[in-house]
């Protein structure tokens, strides 16, 4: 369903609002210009208006809530959405971008309806690594096919992009590639989600960037590169826009993170005397999430058959004075399943 169907004008009569609320069937309508949300009308607002009496002849602006609970895409995370439903006692939460334009509506039953958009930006997923930090699981399954809840991690990644309008996916495979090829072989997943998935096979391990050379003739415009073990909540439209406005060759998507040292630390002088002591200190740093916006010219910096990690490719760009930017998201705006404890955390969130 298109989100434009949820909108009513401020002058809409309550009788028409009742009909639309019933036909939509989601217990919420949006007041605005079919893009920007000015107010919200819920079935509860209508009931309260009826109970108060004299509701006939009222307009949308008479019963609408002009101070609704709304979240922005730049601050949305799984944790915040769950907390918002628990703390605000709402059944639906509109999600808007930085320009106040509706992007989706989240519902307390876990479902969501997205604004219908489509972008030609390709998504490349690096899925060829061995996943040694997740052994013994990866002795049996390749990391992209590890289940998180009811779906594999790579399905979660593709789903997250596809509902936002991305439809052109390229997956670079190597370790246990035959299993991954079999998983996508019948195009059932592609057809179900109306997307395109193409697999590219490395003949030998080329690091986290070397395999991109396989796509050099395929890629001719800005693309997104993602590791196969992360889920990132962000305003992707704004992210790509900022990347282009800043003239970046690569934009790293990064998040602040607090790290606590589990021990007491000390500082001493040259004679061995204690100068300072701290119990389990913490510090903040900026973490590279493993998601990037990239220009196709970057692929020309990779030699044919070269083994190179993406961090080395970034350094190569910087040495050549190619602009490399940073796009910051909120601290809990990403999840990583690269290690056992993080895998368990991700699984808990999707239960």
C-alpha cells in the first residue's frame, strides 16, 4: 500500500475520515500534503470525538493531534522503536526524513509500510570471507547464510535495502560459494521481492576489496558497499545526497561508540611512583560500521587479481588526494554479527 493513501487534508469532513479509516484498516491517518506530516488522526482520536458529542460537521483539524509522536530516520533503531511503543502507548509511529517527508509507518505488531520509491544505486555485498570469528558455525554455513530469527543475515540486509527502493544487488562470493549459489539459484527470493541479484565469484581470496575488480565494467555510477554481517539504520537518501554534495570518492558510514576497559588503569612516573589511577575507565571513539558509499573511479585503483582490503583502498585514495568523507549515524544505529556475542545480541533483537 502506498503511504499517500494514508493522507487526508485538514478540511476533510469527519464522515469521510471515518470511511477512509475503515477502508485503510490500520487505525491511523496522516494530515498533510501527501508527503509532509502535519498531524495524525488515530481511531482513538475519532472515538474521543464521538464520546464528547457534537462531532458531526467537524473537520480533520478539529480532531487531529498536531503534536504526535514521530521519529526521524536518522535516529531510528530497533531498540528505540521497541522502547517508543512501550513508553508512549501508541500503535503506530510515522517515520520521517530530515526534510520532514514521510518514509514509513511502523506498527506495534512489527510490521511497517514504506513510501514507494526506487533508486538506481546498486548495492554490492561482500560475502566471500571465511567468518573465522564465528567458528564452528562457519565450518558448516557461510557467514551470509547464518540465520537471524526467521531469515539469514544476507536476507535481512537485502530486505532492509529493498523496502527503501534499492533493487539492483551484486554479491561477491568465495568461501562455501556453492552453498550461497544454491540458496539464490532458483530466483525465488528475487522474484518475491521484485529485485535483481547477481553473484560474482572470486577464484581466490582477494581481501575485502579485491573482488570489486570483477564489477569494474558493471559499475558506472555511485554505489553502496556493505559487509555481509552488518545491519545499518540510516537515512540512505540523505547519506547518498551528502556524499555527492561533498564530492567524496568514498564515504564511510560511522557511529560513535563508548568502550569501557574492564580493569582499573594506572599511570606512573619515571621512578615508578603511582601518579593516577582510574577504575574501569571508558572512552568514546568513532567506529567504521563496514558500510560505504563509493564512486566507480575507485575500482580503477585495484589491480587485476590484487589482494587488498577496503581499508587499504581507502588509504590509497587519501594518498592520491581523493576526498574521503564520514557520515555519522547514531550510536545504536548499526548491528554487527561478526563475533559470537554480537551474533547473540542481534538474534535477541529479532526475537
